[in-house]
C-alpha cells in the first residue's frame, strides 16, 4: 500500500550515510507505488543551492549567528517552494537535513542560544514538521574519515572542524532524539547499509503506512 503525504527527514553527522539511505528508501517507496520527492539542506531550491555554496565553501568567513540565519532562510524557501506543495500533492518528501540540523550544529556545535535557534526555525518552518526523523548516529572520527575518503580529502567548512565540535553536534542530536522518541529513529550508522535500510523500511511502514 503506497504511503502518501508524509515528510521524512534524515539527520546525522558528517559521513553518516544519509544520502545512501535516502536513495535506498526512495527506491523502495517508488516500488511500493508512492510518489517521492528528494530534497537536501541547504539547497533544494535555486536560492538554496546558491546559498549552499557559500555556507559550505572552505575558508568562507561566516559568523555563527549569520550561519544560523542563512540556514533558516534556505529552509523557509524550501518549505514554501518545495516541501508544502509536494505534501499537498500527496507525495512522500525525503529531506537530507532539516531544522534539527540547525539545533545540532549551530546551537549544540557553535553554542548559539537554543531559544533563538528555535525561534528562527519556527519562522522558517511554520507548521511544517517531519512525520519521522531518521538519526544516523556515528562516532565523529569515523564519520569525518568516511567524508574525507568520499571527497578525496577535500573538506567543506563543517568537515574541516575538529572532532570536539562534531562531538557536541552528536550529543545535541542524541538529546533531540531522546526528547522526541515518537518522531525519531536512532540507528547505529556503523552497521552495514543494507541492514540499516531494512530497519528504516520496517519503521517507515510501521509508523506511517
């Protein structure tokens, strides 16, 4: 039975395998008869893709507050231009990162006031919230190693940050998942991708079908 009109986000640190799992889930949903839209943050719209280049460009000087606001601006455009229309059409929206990333990276990692980050997310998202969030949890050193291998040693602005920063991000994600167990699935991203994909599929069909 096809799943319709649901919003599923994938979260996790660098190199956790979000893109791989989104592709595998999209393929399985398509086979089941669902219409699927795949998005990413920052990005997913022409404006968002241009802002993504600046946000991830190595050596780009962006203050933590400006960084958080740029992510919120990308998100607001994505919600209005892509997420809401797709959900209205009955599609399943799969997004690589969403509002939880800003909480984890800009509040947990950068140390910005969580209240202010939450306010920016509320402005950007309106009433849109994920129906399900898959958190791929991975030791930061392992994740950064995967990312370096994937990108042939080239690091973006976030991958270039140290494991202490990424450790704070990981703990922030874990706190978010603990606070909302009905929305989150937390999985060990060190497991084989096929095993993870099967568990994600089982949870998606159990919770959303």
